[in-house]
C-alpha cells in the first residue's frame, strides 16, 4: 500500500477511507489458452485490477505486456493510477491490466494474445467499467487491435488517429515529462532549461518523447539508454541522429561509438535524472551513489520508498510519477470524452490541455509541500488521497 501514516495524516484521511484504500477493490485473473503461430499451444496469465473505482466508472490504466509482470505489479500500478487520476482531478477510477508475455513477440502472436484477453474480460469493457490504454510493451498497434474487437471508440485510448485516437496522445506522456522538467528546473533548481544537463533511462514511448521535447526546448540531454544499454555525449546528444540510429539498430547503445551501462547512467553527475523505463531501478542498493541534483519520475515507481526517503533527507527533490507522467492520462481523458461525443481535437489542443493541467497540479503540489514541509511525493499523494476521500463522502461510501 502506498499510503503511509504520514500521508494519511497530511490528507486528514478518515479511518474508513484509509481502510478502503488499503487493498484493491477487484482483482481478475484469467488464463489465455492459445495456439500461437510461432509458439504453438500455450497458456498465458493475464490480470485486470481495479484499485479504487470511487471516481469512476470508467476506471483507467494501461495494458502492460511483459514476461516478468506479476499480479502484485498490476495491483501496484492500479493503485498508482488511482492517485494519478485524482491528482489531475479527472473523473476516473484507477485500474491496470497486465499480460505475462514477451512484448517482443511477433505482432501476429501479440494480436492473438490481446484479442483473447479482450474476449475474456469482455463484460468489463462493454459495460464501460474499464478503458484500455497503452503502457510498457503496448502502443497504438495493440490499441487498434482492441478497437478492432470492441468496435467501441470509447473502450480504448491511445488508438491511431484514423480510428478516433487524438493527435498528441502518442507523445503526451513524454511531452508532459519534459514540460514538468522545465517547470521544476525553473521553480525548484532556479535555473533555465538551456543551462542544465539531463540523463534519461528508457527510450520507449515516454523516454523518446521526453528526450525529443527536451532537446527541442534547448536542454542538453547527455545520456539515454534502453534495455540493451545506453549512449553518452557530454556536449549533448543530437536527437535526430540518435533517433535514426535507434530505429536502424533497435537500440541507442553504441550511438556515435559511445556506450554506457544502465547502472552508470543512473550515477551520472547531471542536473536532472529521468528514469523513464521500468519500476524499482533506484533502491537502497544504489541510491547513495546517485549524483543528480533532481529526479523526475518518468516511469511509474522507478524509486523505492527507501530511496525516496533517502533523497528527501539529502535534499534532492524528486518530482513524483503521479505528477510527472500524468500527461498520458490527461490526453486519454480527452480521447475518451471525444470518442463518446464523436468530436475532433487538434494536436495543439491536446498538448495545451496536458501542459495546463500539469502546470496547475505542479503548483498545487509545490505549495502543499512548502506549507506542510514535506516531500513532493507525499504532498502529491496527500492531495490525491483527500480528493478520493471527498468523493467517497459525496457518494456515501464513508
Ligand atoms: P515502452 O515499452 O514504450 O518503453 C520502455 C523502455 O524501457 C524501452 O526503451 C526499453 O528498452 C526500456 N527498458 C526495458 N527494460 C529495461 C531495463 N531493465 N533497463 C533499462 N531500460 C529498460 O514503455 P513506456 O510506455 O515508455 O513506459 C515506460 C514507463 O512509463 C513505465 O513505467 C510505464 O508504466 C510508464 N508510463 C507510461 C505511459 C504511456 O503513456 N506509455 C504513461 C504513464 C506512465
């Protein structure tokens, strides 16, 4: 459970609200029995978790495809989504779905797996209780497969634009991470983005767009990595050439003849470190080795609780995941309501909405942390928890 006694006290949380937020409301576990073109007969575990639905339906949270994903991971990610939606003040409950399969499987296999998952949880989708979105290992292609099964535009966000996706959704999370970084550099570090150095772990949807936007804003991104390793240039990486290299080689490792391991990237002496790949990469084992002046959580839960406490005591600000990477769910809200209404939206409108909503939440979190002398993370969770408890009161749940 994310809420500790300090967050509960900061949020003046009613005991019953705390009780309801201790565990997930609904956990669905299914086995997908398949005969895959490249693997033959196989049984695959898949999960759908609703952590708290009080601000829904629908409940929102992406679909993760990863061979290491566990039910515990999906529960934790659904819990994070609950607070992220509340912090952004979106009328969504928090959920998450996960399929335990290799995300690098051929697309044909992936389509079959995703389709079977949609069949197995069909009632959750057609009732409008759960709305799919992209996460680690999934993107517009998988969202298109889901739409192909449901034929309901509002059942899935992150779709390609031609079938009702919103322009700007693809880049929304990384764009938001970059915009929050720009604000945090200015308001917390007191610097201009053009004068700071940045390292990014992860070059998937979040890392790629964060890197692109930061480079366009004039920041010096000196290192990036993916699961195969990274590349570094102290003068700043050339994004266009890096992007071409990554497409040709399926990795950023070795770009311009330079390599860096993921562990070393995390330890670089930079102004801002953005872990934007997977969970738990900064823990009690390596947090004392970090030299970054500020951390922006691009991924969900890349820092353990112990790492958060350590950095807070050391005076290193950490912009938490539910604030930093909420751009995706803001754009997903646009896509969901536009899908329901049959309207259109431009890329500029989507990205403006992302920037405006994030900026408002950033100011709220900063001011709360300042008033209550607490970390940005605890401030963010306290604001979100209070909003959830108020909704519980409004619905007569407590
Ligand atoms: P993705 O699958 O598009 O990319 C993941 C990236 O991480 C890839 O570059 C991959 O090579 C790298 N990676 C994988 N394992 C790694 C490892 N062990 N060490 C270092 N790098 C590794 O995923 P994504 O959509 O960019 O999501 C990344 C994170 O951001 C996840 O925590 C996800 O939950 C979170 N997130 C994603 C979105 C979204 O809209 N896609 C929204 C909010 C949060």
